[in-house]
C-alpha cells in the first residue's frame, strides 16, 4: 500500500512538473505572439472563442489564459463581452491534454517517446544561445516529463479496483455525485485540471473505474479548474472578479447539464457499451471535448444577457462613484425638478474636478497615486448628464427653462476638460523646478499660488459666497501674470540663463496650468448661471445683477487661449 501511495504521489509530482515546464516554456517561447493572438479576439466573439481555444491548446493552461485575459480587460484591450468568448474558448482548448494522454500516453511505449524528448529538450536548452530556442527546449523537456509521470500513474492504478469501490459508486445517483465531488477536490488540491484528467484517464485505462464514473470525475475536474481563478482574484479589481465569475458560471452551468445527462442517460449508455470493443480512454477524451462544446453551445445565445448581469456585480469604487446620485428619470416630466437635479449633479462633478486640479498643484501631491480613476468618474458622470439632458430636451420646456440645458452641457464640458488636464499635469510639473534662476523661480511659485487661489475661489460656485465678477477678475489677473511670466522666460532663454529645452518644458507646464485655470473659472460660472436661472421668475435685484455678470461669459469665452 505504501509503495502504491509513493508511486502515485511521484507520478502526480512528475506530471505536474512536466505541465509546469511545458506551460512555462511554451509561454516564454511564444512571447509577444500570444499577446497578438489574444488581441485578435477584439474582432468578434467568434474570433475570441477561436483565440481562446488555440492559445490554451498551445500553452496547455487555461489558468494562464484566464489571468492574461483579466489583464487585458483591466487595461482596456478587451471588454468584458470579448473576454467572455475567450473564457469559453479556454475551456475547449484545455481538453487537448485529454487527447495527448489518450492518443500518445496509452498508445506508445513511454520510454520510446519520453526519454528522447527529455534528451532533445535539454540539449536545446544547454547548447542554444537564443532565448526562444532555450524556452522551446524546456517545453519539450516538459512534454517528456509529462509522459514519464503518466507512466507512473498508469502503473500505480493497476489493480486499484480491488481497493476502492469505484465501480459500485458508478451504479447509483449518489455515487455519481460523489465522483463529481472527487474530481473537484482532486483538481482543487492539485491546482491542475490536466493532472486530474490524467489520473481519471489512468484509472479508466487500468479498468479501475467504469466510463460513467470517469465521466463524473471529468465533470468535477472541469468545475475544479475554476478554483484557481477564484483564488487569483481575491482582493483584485472588479473586472478581474467579473471575468472569474464568467469562468465559474460557465463551468457550473455545463456541469449541471452534464450531471443531468449522466443521471438520466448514463445507465442506458453503460448497458450499451458493455461488451463493445471500444477504447474507453478515447471515449472519455471525446466526452471531455463534447462536454465543453455542449456548454458553449448552450450558453452562447445568452452571452449578452450574462455580460449585462455580471457588469452589475462586483462594482468598483470608481464605478459606484461614477453613478449619478441625483439624475432621476421619474422627475423628467417636471422640468424644474429635473433641472435642479442637473444642478446638484453638476455641483458634484465640479467638486471632484476642482479637487483633482487642486491636488496636483499641491507640493504634497503623491505621484504614485494617479488620477485616472477620478477622471473616469468625471467622464462617466458627464456622459450620463448629457444623456439626461437629451431626455429632458424631449419634454415640453418653457422659454425660461430650455436655455438652461446648453448652459449645463457647457459646464459639464468645462469640468470634464478640467479633470483631463489635471490628470495630465503631473507629466509637466517636474519641468517647473528646472528654472535655476532665483527671480524666475519665484515668479513661477507666485503664479502657481495664484492658480491655486483661483481654484479655491471656484470650488463652491453654488454657495452664496461665490461672486462671478470677483472670480472673473482673478482669472484675468492670472492671465496677465501668465503673459508676464512667459516674457520673463523668453528673456531668460535669450540671455542663456535657461536652456531652450528647459524653456519649452516650463512653457508647456505653465500653458497647461493656464488652460486648467480657465476651465475651472468657466465651469464654475456656468454652474452659477444655471443656479441663478433656477431662481424665482422675479428674482431680487441682486440676483438680476449677478445673472447679468455671469452672462458676460460669452464674450469672455471667445478670447484666444494661451
């Protein structure tokens, strides 16, 4: 018994080592080709299915393909819908291992196949100076070790049927469910569905388990392969969890269908196969492939609905914050309330954008924390705001409310541009410290301080303390300061106190800040204009005056930029 356990453990270890060498060598040898092949999945769902199948068949690791797919989704190279097709394909591609075992592992003398592969592979690894050939050698060595481990497994399972009641388990429903669970646990413990499949095929070849019981273990192994993806996304991003969820759902759905077929048609199939001169190992490999193809055929028509449902789960913080809080469709039929909701949402967008801009102007800004997530929030909110305004425009608006919609859109555009500029500003800020001339450096710091003060003034445009005329005066003063600073930089460059490259970098940074300040000013005053327009039809004299002041922005917007 101890010898059996030792042989079995050693066979599994060699098999896993072979899979590891084979997968790692093939991935490294293929290099960028794998990424290019996966990018081809962006064409259509069918291409995604084919790409997932072929790549998984090549690297012999559905987990590697799943993790790569997650990375592509997070970087925007694939969307969730495209990744779904790749996941389907990876489940089909992983069945190639069954065919390798069935067609080679049990059809040829292992020593005649495996040992030469190990020799050739290691020779390539040691002799070649080219990395790709070295990695190919490792992959070939992995194939050899793969088959050596399989040989140990095959020998270990001979006569095992006398020790384990696997045949009797296959004769009733509860036993089939236990074998499904056994396949799942085996895959979970080994973290390799390929190893679990090799054990199942070896049991079948040794006659230790009937075909129905082996098919149940195959179903369990298919579900067990999802455990790696689930473990990999613990604490990961929302997109990573969504891709893993698709992987789990697909395998669970196909498992339910497979178990149902085994429980209903299994006994009839077993009676039919008894006495037939059939290769059960080949039949089991065929079942593994057809089982996954059936799963794809069943779930493919519902992929769009599945994608939509998954998108509603595992929401990230950015997606939650990017969801409008005030834009309620139920109040569209009451334009005054809907416009009030638009104002509140715009106020929130303006606060996020202003905070981003103020953050990058601060000396304490942490460059290790990019602003891209906040930019995504702002852009998502502005897009939702635009759609809401379109729906509102289809209502019956009066002469006093219809002009407010363009004002709201302009404010949203300004805030979106402010957020975009703030996100890019860290690319330029290092240049501002390159001015070694003390007087020029002081001018730059004064300008940065004035820009920060303007942003602070624009922070709460809907508050009673915000006065459009005062903010406009600050903005004009900042523009004058910017022009004077540009002149000083040009003079310093001509006098060789600044190198031309330094001068251009500083001017680019200052221009960026100036544009950012103008967007903050214009967005805040448009929002104030919207607020004042929402006041009573006969506003007090002070409100009338402020409306007139803010309305002057049209001429202000037409001035040429920096």
